[in-house]
C-alpha cells in the first residue's frame, strides 16, 4: 500500500501534469501487485480476491492515464533473478499484459499503452553509501552506483539473508514509462 500512496502522490492522479514535469523517459514506479498463487491461473475465486484487493489501484492509475491521454506509456515489468531466464521472461510479460488489459477495460485507450516484460534481463542500478541503498542518486549523498546483478546479490546469500532478500525485492519492479508526448 505504501507504493500506491507514493504513486498517487507523485502522479497526483486526479489532475494533469504541467508540460514541464512530464518528459519522454520519465518513469513512475507502479505499486507492487501480488498475484494470487493458484493451481490454474484465472480461477474465479482467485480473480475475485485479486479484484477486491487491487481494484482501487487500477482505477487510480487508469484515471491518471485518461487525464494524460496525449502521452504514450510503456508498462514495464522486471523480475528478480530467481528461476530460469525464460520463466522470468514469461512471468514478467504475463504481468505486463495483465496490467495492460485491466487498464484498457477501465477505459484507457489501447493505443496509449504498450506492455513489455523484461524478466531478469535488466538489473536495477541503485546507489550505496554506508550499507544504505538509495533508488535515486541524491545530490546530497556521496553514494556509489551498484548494479543489482545476480552475482552481486548472491554474495549475500549465506552471509546476510535479509540483505539478499531485500536486493531481490529491489530488482522486482513495475514501471510506467513515458515513450512519447503529442503536442
């Protein structure tokens, strides 16, 4: 829920942005959605539970997209490095496609969106100082960039389980990225 609140604060989903604050390449972190684990994807009970929990998330984001309908976006999903490359690629594409279809069902123009699953192929870059990880490089922080590769994360597998799990979690992400703005 923290990610949703952060997204809503960043997007101010009830209104449009000024042209100065939106630009090609700008990305928004989407709230992490936990898909139900079930034997057969799409079972009715799982879908109903999922809708009840995340309906307001999709409603808020679709409202933001519709109020900025001259902007084209990519829905990008990334996984951590656990599991095979091919399974992670399929998983991330399925999740990106699911977001796409849920937003289109809520009235977002399909030509405004494109869904891409990157799997584990694009590790996130973070900045580290004094064992604190920052998602964005701050002008006030003299932090070093670190790419969260599988090799880097695995260095903590046996020595620091908490950090190991946290770094995997940082690599799993969902983004909405501006790809073009019509004048």
